[in-house]
C-alpha cells in the first residue's frame, strides 16, 4: 500500500511538459501561467515565424525548443499537453492533429468558427480519449467563483432571469484588431469575445437551453465599419427550467471594459459585486457588498489562466476528465453561439434541437 501511495505521489508531483501552438499575445499569457503554476512547464513552441530557441527560453525561463513544423513537435514523446493559441481559423485542423497524436489539449476560444468544425473536433477528441480544456477562464475568476457560490448556497432562491453582457471595444488600439475584423478571423461578436459572457450566463443559469433568439447590428464609426460582420448582438435564451436569459456581445463600444452580471431569483438578486437576499433578513432597499475581483480587463495577461490550467493538470495526473471547462462545456456553449448567429441571420428563433441534431 505504501509503495502504491508513493507512486501516486510521485506522479502528482511530476511536472507535465507542454507545447504551445502559435506564439502571439495569448501564447505568452499561457506560457507564464503554466510555468508559474508549478504543475507543468512549457518546453516547446511551434510557430511559422523564425524564432530563436535560446531567446524564447531566456524570455520565459527553462528550456524551450522552437519548432517550425507542427508534425515534428507533435512527434516529441516528452510532450504530454498541447496548448492551441493560434488563429481561430486554424484551430479545427490543428486540434484534430493534436488529438491524433494522443496529446491532451488546451484550446483558446473560440474553439472553432462553424458547427461543422465543432462536430469534427468533438469526434476527434472523443476518439483519442485525451483530456481537453477550453479557455473559458471566466469560470475560474473570483467574479464567477463568488457568484456561483452565492447561487449554490441558495441565497438567490430559484433564478428565473439572468443577464451577463460583454462590453469591450476591439478597435485599432487592440492587438487582434487587424485579423479580428475579418469574418474568417472573428466570426461574430459572440464568437470573437462575447462567448465569455454567454458561457458565464450558462454557468449561472444551470439549465439546458431550449430556444435562442438573437439580433445584431453594427456601429457607424469608421473603425468598426471595417468589420465584415455585425459587431453588436443581443441574444435571448429560453431555458428548459422556464427561466429566461439575455447576453449582449458588444465589441464596437467606446467605454471601459465591462462584464455586466445581473441575476434575479425567488429570494434575491445579484448585480456585479452586490447582492440582496431575503434569507439574510437584510433591507431590500440597499445592496450588500461581495468581496470579489470583477472581470474588468480585456488584457489576456489579467485572465485567470493559472487556476484553470492547474485544474486540468490535476485532472490529468489523477486520471479524470477536466471539470467545469471540459469538452462537454465547450460544445454546449458553442452550440448556443451557433444557434444565436443562425437566429440573427434568419431573423427568427432557433430551437436548440435543430443544432444538436447536426
């Protein structure tokens, strides 16, 4: 028994080796979060650019081998995990290759840009039986850990209405603007960034979506007129529980980054970092303050990647699937996004059974 325990302990303490696909803004945030967590280390980077291994290693610490061939990097038997931080239109093909190589996967959002590609990567990951983590890191933020705690303790009662909205002007001042303006690169306001808010709404509501209605529009400002798709959308969700929800995805605004959260239940309400609960006997004419760090930045270096990645690495070491942000979570959220975009295109509601049946 002691020998078995020691073997398990050694396995838990052994650092995993991670390879990174792409070497841009998100990649740097991933590398720092992985290395700082202490459960894994980045030892390889694949990039189409000519990078110097010694320079990359010096910048991030440790020894990092740079590959210009994805096939060569995936052939490295010492790599257990691959983080996909490349352009969104490359995700589907690369994730399938990673799955076939038998590596565990971290994937930046959006996972893919079409329902067809979603089914392709879903099938590849399931067939390979590898672990998977989608970068919906808001689920691991103080903002939504505290919010979910309030919900789970029943302080709001049964939630019948919720809204989580994403406001972040992605203009020329923002790194990904140059490719984000293209339909090939961004896809839609929900896919490119609003997916974080929609995913957080699904987390809070805790019920399967039955029907989706969405409308979209676009700013008249020249910076946002360059987008090949509508840059603001509002999506109404009907849940099987009978609850309804709303998610605005606005990437064409001039204002501070804002991740708006408002939940209404049978016993109370929550608004961002404030709440009221009848169960506490508090005065409903005043809010009680929650101690939390709000999601208030679009800078990837501020995102709670470390907590999310450490959760994945623990799951791999312990032999179970990634909780909270695994494959099923990624698929469910993207299905709703594709239903919303289809609704906006058609100008009428879309039943989720139409999406789930494809």
